C-alpha cells in the first residue's frame, strides 16, 4: 500500500476562501490567533491546527515558541522538538523562545540555541528547574552569536567554556540573566575572565548561584550597565566592576567580600548589600568591616540602602571603627532592614553612623512587624529608617 503525502495547503488560498458566517474560529484575524498561541505550549499549538483548515500551517509562522517537556515522556520530546523546528517556516520571525525541561540534555540544548542564533530571535529563556544536578559537560560561548538577540536568560547547570580566540557575540543584548551556570577557563588561559565588555548595549545583568573555575579575577565591565545583581556566587576570586552608569546594585550573600569598584558611581542610587556572618577570627571580622566601609565610600551617592542582619552584626562588632569614620552617604534618604536586628546589635550606633555625615538631619523609623504574618515568615520584621 502506497502512503499518500500529506496535503500542503496554501495559507493565502485558504484566506481567500469564502467563510461561513457561523464559523467564528475561521474568521478570527491572524493577530488574535497568534495571541492565543502565545498562551499555549508548542504541542498544543500544533494540535490546534485540527480546528480549522485555515489554521493548518499557522503554527509554522508563530513568533512565540514555548517548549515544555512536561506533556511528553523523555524519549518523545526531543523527536517532537526536532520535527517542529525542521518544519517551521525558515524565514518566520521569532520574538521569544521559552524552553523548560526537568531532564535537559546537552545535545537538545545546543539544538535550541543554534536554531535561535540562526534566526532573528529577540529573546531566549532556557530553564532547568530541577534541583537535581545532571551536568554532563558544556559548550563553547562562541555558540552565542547573534545581532538580533536582546534578552537572554539561562538557568542551567552546564559549563560555559571561553576559548582564547572565540567568545560570544551579542552586540544588541540589553538583558542577561545567568543562573547556576559554571564558567570554565582552559588551563592555558590566564586566570582572569572578562565576559561582558563587548556587550555595548547591556543594561541589566543578573548572576545567581554561578560557579567560576580557574578564575582569580572576574571583570564586569560595561559602559551602559544600569542594574547589576550578584547573588550567592561560588567563587574564590576578586570581582572588579567598572560601570559608570550603574544605578541599582545588589550584592547578595556572597561567600567572600572581594569586590573592587573601579569607576565613579555617580549614578548609583539603590544598593542592596547582604553578606554572610560566620564564626571567623576577630582579625578576619575586622577586615570584613573595613572592607565594607571602604565599599560604602565608593557608593557615596546612594539614596536607598538595604542591609541584612549579618551586615549589621559585622558593623556593630567594631563600634570603634564606626566612631572613627564618617558615613559617606551624604544623599541617603532611606535605610531598610528586612529583619529585626538581634539584641547584640546596637541599632542606635548604626543609625548614628549612617547620619554622621550630616549630624543635623532628622530621621524617623517605620516598623512593620505585621509583615511576619502576611509573608508567613516569622523572622521578617521590616524596619525603614528615613532621613530628611
């Protein structure tokens, strides 16, 4: 028995066919159809082609691709995705690619990235939400080469290798979010890593729970960077930041206080500074306090400052250092504490330090204990200290 080839229907001819006034699905305009598709995963989009002859090939040009492995078994998903990408219109625009998998494979990840880089893709979000580590290798940063990509989010547990001669080329990228990514240098490289200086339009950078291998100095250099977040970075290196237009900076629960700000941060207004308090020696604790105070002096234009309890404990452990140094925050308007300081922290000394630059400034305290019940977190009792 000879199998018949599936009929290929021309979208243009279908649109010209007379429509039944009662057939509301067929009469939907293209913009509405694509909006409906944007709320669905790719599997459902393909299945919807059975609803109308006019919809048979609409999925081939849909600009929002949402791949989810949950509706599939592990064996079926790669085959489906490969067939979907192979049969999609090659010249169709891609606004967004969302790829979420609880059992991501490196080969499949490379296929998605390669397809996105070879098309006019504006936004890529690849997420591996599982807490189970499945890292089995990595890929070279040179895979990322696009003059159209504006937003890139990678939440994976694979390595990204940087070769001496090849690196990623993303000149119009404005937002970069990297989570659980490991950066790997080859043994022949020097021990410094500069990844973002070629991104001439980068404005937002988030690095969360990443790891650095064979790296002593990690450079974050960007002339247009406005928002930067460093969170729980596994490292033993120094961070060197040069971003003259930085306006918002989050330094959150880093293992080591190794931070060097090399440019004038005149635009920096919003700072979140959280550290980790542990049982270090008195000498090491004092070095941490001196480091924090030096960093604060480089953030002197900050208007809105948020500190955690660990930071307060470090500062209050050496009141003589606070007394001997004047607070640099001449423009500070709000000091926010997301937790109630322990009894060992003298809050009066902390407030005195932060208003020492202008001793005549008035201040008042807003205390929100009810947040503990609202957020169902007993340890959260927000305190806001406003200076005027």
